[in-house]
C-alpha cells in the first residue's frame, strides 16, 4: 500500500518504491509536515513534536511546518491561500474534517478535508501517489458552500519543506530566442522568486523548482516539483530562520483575483514532485518515464518538413508543391504549411482572424497542395494562430469587443496583433468552430498552434491569466476527441509554452525559435532535466543562422536536431547535391534510431576533458546511442573519456564506431569508459551500441 495511516496519532505516510512523505494533524488541528526523503517503512516510527513559542515574536503559527499555510492569525510567512469572504473578512481559520482515500490502476490518492470554522468554505488537499515512478502529485480544491461570492486572491498548490539550509536552486532563465538557459544559485536568507506575468508560461522562467545538496548527475539529494500550468505562475524558494528551506509554486497572485460563486468548486493546477537520493539523473528518468507512460500520446513523432524559412509569407501552391516533392525525396514524413496561407496575409499586420484560404496564393484551394502531399505518401500539417487577431482583419472590424481591452484605454498591439479574449464563450466557439471546420473540410494530420505575443489590457476580470489557457486546453481536448488522428504542436513564439500543464494536451513542442545547432545543445540539455525527449521538436535550418549568424556544418546541425524529434526547416530547393545526399542519409539514420531517441532513457554524461565536449546517451532495452559534440577544438585537441551509464555490469556490449567495433563489458564501459577524440570545429558523432549474448 502506498498510503499508510496511523489513526491513533493522525499521521499519514505516503510511500513510493524508494521515497516517503509524511505529515500529520497536531493537537491544534494544524496539518504539519514531518518528512520527505528516503523511504521509511513504518508509520509507527513517526511522532508529532510538541511546538512551543520561541518568543512572542516567533509564534507557533510562524514556526510550524504547515503543509498548506493559509493567510491569517499570527502567520507572517509565505502562505498558499488568501481569500476575501463576502463580509470583508480576509482571514482563514481551518479545522481538520477527516480524510478519504481512492485507488485506480495508475495511482493511489489521499484527500485531506479541511473547512473554515466559521464559513462554509472547504479546502481539500489531494495527494496522488505514483508508486512505480517515485512521484507524487499535489493539488488543492476549494469550494464555496456559502450563499455569497468569495474572492480568491492567492492560491499556490502546496508548500514543500526540505530540512536543510544552504541548498542549491536551479531553474532556467531566458527570453525569446534564448529560452531554457539553465542557472544554479545558492539559497541563503531572503527569497528567490521565479514567475511569469505575461500569460504565456516559459520564455523567462519555467514553472518548476529543483533544490539539491551539492548533487551531481548520479549522487546527492534532489528535491523537485513541476507545476501543471501554462499561464501566469509564481514560485518562491526561501531559507527560513528556523533551519529549513521551503518551496511554493502555483498561480501567480500578480493582477489575479478569482471569484468563486456559491456552490462553485475550483481545483488549482497540480504539482508533480519527487525526491532523489542519487542525483539529477534519477529525477529526470522518473519524470521522463511518467510523462511517456501517463501523459504523452502514444506513437513515434514523424520527421517533418516546415516551409517557413524557405518561403516566409510568400507562400503559393506551386512553390509549396515543389518543396513537398523535395521534402519527400530526402525522407520527410510530414509536410507543414506555415504562416501566410490565409486571409490577406502578406506580412504580420493582417490576416489573423480571417481563416479562409487566400485565393491568389491557392487558386485551386488547399486541396491541390494536400492532394499532392498525400500522393507523395506524406502527412499534411498547417500553421494557425487562433488566439490572435490583426486590427485590419475583418474579424476585428466585425467584433472589436472580442479582444482583451479597457473601454477607456487604447489597446496595445504587439507584432501588429491583439489577443482575443478567450474567456468569452463566443470567442471560444469561434476558435473551436474555425478549427473544426478546417479539420473537417481538409485532410489535415497536424496543427501547428502558435501564440506570438503576451497579454495586455486584460480587462476587468482578473482571473483571465488562468481562464485563458484553460479555454485553449478545452478547445484542443474537444478537437482531439472529434479528430483523433490529428497531432497538435504547441508553439508559443518559440518556447513560450513548455510545461506539464500543456504536456499531454498538445503532442509536439517547439523548444525555441533559435535553431542554431550550437545554441540548441544548451537549450536541449536544460530542457532534458524536467521534460521528456519525445516532446522536444528540433529543426535543421539554413546557415548562416538567422539569429546567431553562425555557419555550422550540416552534419553537426543534423546530429544536434536528431537528439529530439527531427524536423527540417531549410530551403531544400537550394540544396547542393552533397547537402541533399547527406540529408537523405541523416533522415534515414534518424528513422532507424527514432525508437531509442524518443522513448529511451536519456543520460547527460560527464565530460572529464578540458575540451568542452557535449556527451549524451540514449538507452532502450538492448540498444543504445552515444551523441558526442565538440563545437570548438581547443586545449591541444585534447580528447575525452565517455563513461556510459545504465548498462548491465556483466553483459557485453558492442559499440560501432567509425574506426571499427569495440566490444567490452558493461562494467568496463561504465567505469573505465571509451576514449574519444574529435578534432576541428563543430565535430560530432553518433555511436550506436547494443548488448550481445555471451558465446
């Protein structure tokens, strides 16, 4: 059993394969955290310590390690919930009302029931235990049982307590074109805040926390949690004055207020969390496995060709057919028609919202192109940006009230467009019906859903930062139910929506508009700490790269993109014979190794060399891959030693290198390793290996 309860002591022990999480109810009715760490089997061992005040300035409420601290009383610490009752009261005083348990094939769940002592207001803490993945999912539901409206001003999904000081906190920073830039900083006194306020979750930070005790890939304590939310979030990390570090994450309270009507219930976004005693590798593997088995859609992601960099807005049926034929020749399985096919779309300033086929570009309609693509035995995809509208578009002229705005202010345009108010039912109906009609009329297999600007002038309602993305989720859910064959890609002006909220709603994920193969190594490395490789779309594009200006060899560009789900965005009509042949070779090779890349275990390997090698391993069953990159040769062309991980010590493995086969034991390859020396700039190699039966 994953949930063990000591009813006499009111202590709850939640166990996975190797991790325990414990909390209990004290004599004041407070929900107090007790333990999070390596597995402890016996709930009987846990005791509820008696708390006494340090002084009148350090009251019990302040030093209590509460599972879900609320605003009110002698609490001055970070709290998870703040509400305003109809009579103006802004304090919550809860009482424990019991618990429930539930069990499904996927998880066990514990629900702790809390209620305000004066008002009919319920707070239920949910703990789902995924035993096989060493993960827990925490969420909270609140319900208004009163006859009047209650305002929610802040709602974080949980507080996490780590019984150490001096931890390291890691996350990513960045901006458009430079997303997923990993950073680590020492946690000391004061607070670390990560957040997004723009309506799209992840250009600047990502909604997760990682806290470690000087961990490496394979050693040390790591505590982590990832929020299932694609809109405005906030997270707080704090080393307290009482010898612990706490983490909170949830809805951002900036410009936020949600009105809970009588009888209404709201469930906050959940946090998937866990603990590893063996470094970052275990954390990543548990999250990856969980996502592959419980969240992501089954099936391998196709090799796509996207026409954007070849044509920009200047699309037409004739040129797109040429590109499709060439894409098929080099091995693409999916052809995606990007921006510019609809309305009066000749640049960024018009067309959004007018989702009809541009007759001057496609005089025979989309069917001509789609028929050619299908005849080439490829799937067909198309770009849309449904949440946006241009001021010049007919949609805006007909419905100027459909955008986020204040009646007395001039609405900002960004990228020449407004954001549609997705909280309006008529807007939701328009977006759904537009996409449903598109998918019904045409044989479309793939939707690339873009979102290219943040929200401004959000209007009177202050819950839009949550309701907007929930409306997007619901539209995609409905569309996938009616059109189950269609894959949906989340593209938010690059990597603006990469999180566990949108993971599983969409099927494919655009990591960044920055396709520079060298920059992508850093982006992909940071991404891999939390998110599964199968959800990481990576393209090969032309050089010089439009952002970095770098010239990088085509082979290196392919190898970098082959680390995820491969896409090609080059102007392939301008390929030389050599580039075309190399593309055919690389795409064919990717299809062979795709099962290992997309669904294998992923390892960030140690590089002991002074040269800056990037070393990675994929392992699925008896087969594996080594990806090695050397962007710049320096320090006397010094080589490196690759020590693999995850192998069977007593098994024998054969590595197929460019210099011949190497056969060694798993023990040898993991401890002694394999020497590798790449030379020159932008050198790269993929080395396959497989387990052999002993003769």
